[in-house]
């Protein structure tokens, strides 16, 4: 699976101090996934005291990373 990064996502990763490796790990091995209202997939993975949420749009050949952020609201994302 090929990962494509939007300019917005790369700016947010830098701003939020999230590495591309963390995003890739979240997409490849999420603890949870869900759909948002726009039909995007939200991949969630816990990393220590917080979790990373990756919002992406995917088809059969690629995953387009739209944005990513950290959260401590585990119950909202991990049930």
C-alpha cells in the first residue's frame, strides 16, 4: 500500500511533533478504526500516555493522509 502525504498533513506533523513513522505504524497496525462524517477513515493507535489519530482517505492502491493529531481521550477513540 502506497502512502501519499498532503501538504496540510506534513505541516501538521511538524507542528504537532508527530513522526511519519508513527503515522505509518498507526495506519498499518491500528488499535481502532472508525469513519468520520465525510467518509474518511480514522486510524487510532496508543503510544504511551496518549494516542495518535490519523485521518486518511483510501482506495485500493493508496492511502492519502489528510491530518494527524495526538489525544489523551482514549474512551472517545478506543472504546
